[in-house]
């Protein structure tokens, strides 16, 4: 008979417990790592050592688990291990990654000795938490106080701080150091350098770094494409994105977002559709940020139908999704759609924010419905959003466009902070309703308050002078743009000056003004001249203006119609026929006029010459009978 002998398992050693903890940490299994730590702490044959705690702290840092990290810190302190350089460095890193840079700094300052790893932890921590100036300060101190030579990790940590501060000179110094130290050939260092240059606005230098790279990874491509897009180089951003795809590098959310931004800025619908196909191919359909950007891009390409399709198919809509679609409708003249979507947003319990209001208020202004204007104003007050400068400015502009200029002025006077856009809105509101003198007085008040006018300010005040016939004031302000404020007049400013002079009957001066322009006059400038000629029945200058317009290839036939009508007034029937024939050959049509009316709390849009509205005949009979 054979008897079985029971044998006890040997007690787990320190190495066994640490192996369990390390394996749990590798799986990002915090409960498992803590269980291994607890078993180790209660074991008679094993005790936690510094590397045990550093493994736990590394896991807490990766997960952003501050509470557990603080508990580990307490255990370290209780065992007298907190001053150990490895433990202190791990603590500083944990606090920095848990968004507690002040705690990281306290741990760092208590260290009796600091090595490069400790300095790197603090530099990276400050940069990661948006404290760019502090990151640069520590970068300098590590070299001056402790004589620590930066390594590749240091450079990759400090370069984002250079970019955040737009510290181009410092960026160049770090770049030069990287070249001297031989770090510039490392792909992560070169990528950080070109990204910092882009954020400093030095795109040409960033391009040179990108082209000099022997090896590029996805992050390198993304940084350069995004750098182009963020600096207004939309064409270059798209070209590089297409080159990246051609070279077999997979698109990511970063590169797709930059490419979509570029498509929107260019209004390039074809490229937008192509990027859409690419993002579907690489599995980004469920990425909400990408889908939101797609809504914005299609809206900027004037295809709100495609934007709405993306919005409708979006499974998980965020507030940003709603805001993007509302803004898309508002910016494309689909004001009623914007207001309807705003109402639906609330029905679906999505809380609007300031951006939502800034998007929908201009739509209500375009509809010019006083009832809706008062409602949205009241809503903004109830949500405590009416004091923000952008919402308040939108409300001022809305009331002015609804003809409630006095209400707009009351809001303006109540503003605690007057941004330049707030001044602009009120000046424009006065000017658009013919209160030219009030607009000029407010402009002078603006200057007296120390607020600096911008291009839009001058456009508004010049327009106000034009509508009020304040020719001398208009001339004075146009001259002061460049002489006193260093603002170079743009095409819109020249067009408004032509309108100012033309309305006042100074047609020869207006024509001479056009001839002396330092930039090429566009359709808007010649169009203003043609309108003035029509007003004052000057057929000779009208023909000259129209000829220049026709050579520029207008997309609408309104200018042909103006000239033809002037020929009708002069009984020049052959010329009437000639202009209308030319108009037909070019396939041009005059955009019909339209009106918005409110009846029984409903807003209706009617177009000139159209009887397509379902209630057109009924409303027409009502108007005639009244």
C-alpha cells in the first residue's frame, strides 16, 4: 500500500511577489498590482523595496490615479523610503502626470540629489500641464545649477514648451544644441523640432527640418501637415497629405483633421469628399472628432446637405456636433434650419453653451423676428450666458438687425468688458440704419476709451459715413487707417470709399480713386461704381465700370441687368438687346429678391416672381384686402 504524502508549497519569495506585481503593471491591472503589493507587505519572507513602489507609481501615473498614487506616497514615507532618488523621481513623475505639478515640484525640491531623469520628469511635467514658462525655466536651471546635460528625452519635453510660448529664439537654440549633440537624427527629436517651429509660425524652417529627416514616422507627417493647416497654408497641407497617402503612410485622426481643415479653408469640395473616403477606409467613421470636423468642412464648402447627412448618421452626437451643424446652417443662410436644430437640441436634452448661442443668434438676426430675438435673449440670461463678450456682441448685432437699435445700445452700455468686436457691432448697427453721426460719435468714443480699431471697425464706420453722406469724415477715416493705425486697406474698404463718393455724386473723384488704387480693383469696387452711376444716371462711366466687371467674369447677371436698365432709360434699344444677348450666352441670371415675413408666429420666405409657396395666394389675398 502506497501512502500519499502531502507537501506544503514553499513560501513565495520577494522575487515571486515582485514578478506578480510587474506582470499586473504590464497589463495595466491596478487591482492585481495592489493585491501583489498587499501580499508582499504581509509576507514574512518578503518586504516591499523601492523598485516595488516605483512600479506601482509608474502604473498610477499611466492611469492618472492620483488617490492610489498618494496612498503609495504615504507608504513610502512611513517606511522612510521617500527621499530615495528613484522613489522621489517616480513620485514627481506620478504627480505631474496626475495634473498636480505643484506637488511634483515639492517632491523635487526635497530631493537631496537630482539626476537627469529627475530634471526630465519635472520639465516634462510642467510642459504637459501647460506651464510652458516653468518648463523652460527648469530646462535652463538643470544645466546652470546641476550641470546636467540635456538628453533626447529632455529635448522632446522642452520643445513643446517653446512652441506653446512661440519662443522662436529658444527653439532655434534647442535645435542648434540637438545638432551639436547628435540628437537631431533621432526621429522623435526631429519631429519635436519641426512641430515647435510650426507652432512658432516658422513654417519654412519646419519644412526644411522635415525634408532633411532620414526617417519619418506617422507623427512626423502629422506634425508637418497640421503645421501647414494651422498656419494658413491650406494648399501645402493638402498636398503633403496626398503625398503621405501616396507613399503608403496610413492616415490618422490628426492628419485627417488637418486635411479637412485645409479643405474647408479652400472650399474644395472634391478634396473634402476624397478625404472623407480615406477616413472611412482607415476606420475613422466612428471617431466623433473627425465626424464633427467633416460637418464643419462640408458646411464651409457650402454643402449643408452633405453636412446634415453626416450629422444624421452620427451615432454619438456631442454638443460640438450640434454646434457645428447649427453654425453650418447659419453661415450658409439656412437660418430657419439653424433655429429648428437649436430647438431640437434642447428637446434631446443637450445643453447649449456660449458657442451654441453665438451660432444661433446670427440666424435669428437674419430672420429678423423680434419675438425670437427676445426669447433667445431671455434664454441666454436664464442660462447665465449673456455676460460673455461673444454672446453679448451677438445679441447687440441681432437687435440692431431686427431694427431695435435702442435695445442694442442699452446692451452695449451694460457691457462690463468691451472687446473690439463689441464696438464694431454697435457701430455697424448704427450705420446700417442710417445713423451715421451716431456711428461716427461712437467711433470717436471708442478711440477715446483706448480701444484699437481693426479692419472691420473701419469698414463699419466708412459704410456708416457712406449711408449718411459724411464724405469728409469718410475721407479722414480712410486716410487714418494706414497713417495712424498701420492698417492696409483691403478691397472692401476701397469699395466702400467708392460707394461713399458715388452716393454723394462725386463720380469723377470716385473713378479717379479707382484708377489710383495700389491693388487690382475687383468686381465689388466696379460694382459700387456702377451702382453710383445708376443712381446719378451717368451712362458713360457706367459703361466703363460694366466693361471692367464683365472682363472679370461675374457669376451673376445683376450687373448686366443694371446696365441694360440704364440703356432702357436712355431708349438705347440696340444696346439693351446686346447686353441681354450676352447675358443669355453666358448663362447668367439675376438672383431673385426675397422677403421674410412672420404671420401667426410662423416665419415664411417668399421669392420675387414665385408662387411656389403653399400659402402664397391666401396671404396675397389677405394683404390686398387689408
